[in-house]
């Protein structure tokens, strides 16, 4: 039955034109490549300006201002995203948002660590990215829980109101660091202090409360704990006296030429190593680009080839030829190809004798009769000579030559006797 379109000689339109299909393919490849690349380098693209209490945050409770101020005073300051002590330096500043483990300090610090405790629960300002809209004080128990692993039994206390405290160094501990004078920061609201069994006082208030203490571990970095974050965060450094006090604390814990590293891995900004990252970075980037170019060339070749793809042949063919090929392969493996020439001569004599009606008695009689018929019919070769040559074959090449001669004699004598 003929359809109306076929009767009119029209063609059914294609669902997609080749141009649309190619465009969809290219868009899909680009989208997939972009997704993989952006996923691999996502931590690098995060600027960290999220109103958190870390060195990438420029909010009131962040420490980006401390990084800039320390650099302005000539110190070498880095913000590290690698969880390796080898990539930090002599002094590592840690600003943990949650419970800090002793293994974290050992992994991140090589010689000396300064742990700055948090005090605020921020609410981001949704009208300004990176700003803090409002803050609430964390509970004392929540802050003490941060030190539970490195200083069990720690207790946090806060003073009432706002005041400008006078901070003095403990005489014994001051000799171990570069501290030599009392600090007079600006006004601080609800000054936060900590007491713990393993926390040795370094910097105290007038009434003996610890603002800076040290925990010394055996075969591990010395861990200094700064209980009041307003001595280093942005809102505290906005006042000149507090800025002087905060920088003096950093200077006391390091030599003048030592660098300072502010860690942000505890806040989820760690730059991790992965197989995908290695593939997109030198020196493996060249290999990745080469593979992509090879894939593109293969795709182009597949899309532009002429004619349909050739159907693959069977690994094992069917029929008599396969049987013959396998038999020949066995003879070849056994290196007995030359013995086939004598048998082929006998087979040729038998078939020709049947076709010519020659009486088949003893083999010598059949050969003599074939030679006689060939001589009377003008055949150039004598069968007896060809049979002797086949019997004397010593290699596959000799057998092939003898078989060709026998085949030619077969055709010649059959033509001559028609």
C-alpha cells in the first residue's frame, strides 16, 4: 500500500537535522567538561567572605584585617588551605569553629600554634555580602567544649560590661617568648577568659584571669590559647590600642623574621589533592589535553567517514574452507607440509584415471598408462616425473611447486582427451 507522501514523491522530515545534532553534542561535551573542571577547583574559587570567624572573612568577627595589618608591619603572612605542617610555618593561627582535636594541631602546626577561641554566633547581613547583621554571644559551655580534647575540664568566664583591661605577662612564661611589657588594649565588651588544669598562664588580667595561656604536649607543638577574639578580629582592630595589643601578641610568639600562617582548613576551605586535580595541573595537563585532542579527532573521523561501517568478520569462519584451513594449520605446526605432495600426486592419479576410464590396477600400471595417454595426446609433462618430484619434496615450498605442476598437468590432459 502506498502512503500519500510516497505517492506525491515527498520525503518524511527528519526529527533532528545534522547541524542540530552536532550543536547538541558540542554543548553537552562543553557542559560536562565545565562541570568537572569547576567541581575540581571549587575550593579555589571560594573567597571565604561569608561573615565567618576566619582569616578569609572581612566581617566584624573575621580575621582578614589582622592578616592585612600584619603584612603592613612587614611580616610574611599566608592564609593556608593545606592541611600539612610543612606548608604552614613556625607560627600557625587556628580559629576553630567547633571542637579542636589534638591531632588537628599536630597535623597543622610544626612548632607553635595559636588557638583563637570564638565568642560570637553571627547572623549574616543579607543586604551586604560578607557582613554581619547581628551577633549573639556563644554560651560559655560551647566555647569550653572546643578545648575539651586538648584541655579537659576547661571553664570559660566573661566579664560584665565594657572595659579597657590591663594585661600583664607571667614572669616565667614571658622569658620563653618575646614579651617584655604589659598590654593596654582598647575597650572590650565582656572580656572572655579561660581556666583549665593544663593551661599555663602567659597573659593575665589584673585579677589573675587568663587571656593567653599555653598547653605544652610531649613531642607535640606548643599550643597557645587566646581566649578573647576581639584582640585580633576586625571589630577589635578598628581601635588603635587594641590593634597594637593584638600585633604585640603575634610578635611575642615568633621571631622577627618568622612567617605567620592563618589556617582556614578548619572552616572547610581546604585545598585537597585528587586524581582529577592532578590531571588538570602541570605536568599531567599536557597528557590530558593530548587525550582530549585524540578523542576529538576520533569523533570527527567517525562523523565524516564515507559509507557505512564494514561488518566485522567472524573470528571462526563456517564451512569446508574452515576445516581445510584448520587441517593445513595442523600440518604447518607439525612441519609436515612436504608429505602432502606425495598424497596429492596419488589423489591426482586416481581422479584423472576415473575421468579417463583407465583401468586401475597396481599403482605403477596406472602411472604407466597415464604416461602413455599423455604421450599420445601431446601432453608436455610425464606424470611419472611429476609424481617422483612430489615424493622428493623436502619443504612446504617444494610441495607447493609440485602441486602446481600436478594441477597444470591435470587440466592439460583433461583438455587433450575431450
